[in-house]
């Protein structure tokens, strides 16, 4: 986890703006059935947004009150709009309870909360070690459980849909919501046919964002508000993040944390990158070894 007051504060402000917009929509009863099926007040009050030191292009949420944005993602974003779009998308996974759904599908019998807690452990490092160690899980055990979890294509499309609404209501530029995905297309990430991918294609995500921007109600203009960091300030924050990341120490424990962070299934790319797959394989091997030891 990158510990820097200014960066933490910045990410937290973006997250708070997204969460406040989501809460407005909750009051208007806008959202899927999965959002309204149980108490949801916790979604808007305890959220913590963290920057983690990883060279993978990703962001993820544990589905509860924690969201992790990778430093590499911040470096890739060209503006606050792009970063806010990703945060809004991740928050929508919480809003729609997709993580719980994934847990029901894959991990119910294995104690999904513990596994997700350990992802938090990986991101949080030593400091939260005791907290998660009480779950009594080794890295390999954890890995075997959470790697099976991932969002479906429908989950991703739904997160884009509601993420877009949070993002616009929170004041960012509707025309820019698809910019991050467009950037990934420009970089050549959209080569996988949709049927081979767990995710909608990047081009269909950009197209959907464009259509949604065109269909906003007339009063949407009144939602706009300036970004928290303008272009100059955003560039400054990126430089700061890169500098702080460089000074983060790399001991063995962090090496494991890095591996786990790298392996988290992608929320952004159409398919997991070679680095992600490699990390997943390493974790699966660790899991197999931990199982063999038990016997
Ligand atoms: Zn997603």
C-alpha cells in the first residue's frame, strides 16, 4: 500500500464523490434488484480507497468497504476523468453486489470472506498481517480459493452502466467516461473476440458510454463540477505516486503481496495479461503444495 497523505487524500476524495452520487441514486431507487435486496447503508459510509504499488494495470474491490487502485493504473490515466471512471466502475461492483455473487458461485463452502480478507492482507502488507492471520490461511490456500472468482461479462456490463451514472452525477465529463477504454484500444488491447473473453470488448464498452452520454437528460449539464485535480495538478500527483512507489521497500513478504496483487483477475482488460496469468499459475502451484502438505 502506498502510504502518502496527499495521494491517500486525493483518492479518498474521488471515491467519496462517487459514493455520494451512488447514494443519491440509491435514494431514488435506481439500481438492480441485487442492490436493494438487503440493507445497503454500509456501502456509502465506510469506504476506503487505497493506492497500491503494483506494475499491473488493474483496480479491484473486496466487495465490502475497500477498493484498491494500482499505481500503474494511475500512471496510465491521462486525466482525472479516466481515473474517476475506473473508480466509479469498481464502486458499481459493490453497489450491485457482484463480489457476493461471485462468492456464492465459487467460494461459498470455502469461506470467501477470509479469502478476500487475504487479498486485503496482500495489499495492506505486514501492518494488517495479524488481522488476517487470524483467519488461519496461508497464501497458497487463499490463492486457490479466490482465483476462481471473477466477474461475468454481464457483471462487467452492469458495472459500466451504473458506474457511468455515478460518474456523471458526481460531476465528471460524460463524454470522457469511455476515454480510458479507448486508450486501451489504441494501445492494442482489444484483440480478443468477445466470445473468448470474460469481459465485453473494449470497443463495445466505449460505444455504450457514448450512447449513454447522448441519452442523458437535459438537466445533466447541471451535474457538472470541476475535477478535484486539474490537468496540472493531476500530472503532479502522478509524479508523486511514481516517486513514492519507488521508495516502497521490497522484502519477501511484499514479494508475495506483489504476486497476489498481480494475479487478481482483470476488471479492465478483455483477458488477463501474461503477467496476471503467470502470477495465477504460481499461486495455483503454491495452493497445490499447501494441499499436499496437509495430507
Ligand atoms: Zn469490473
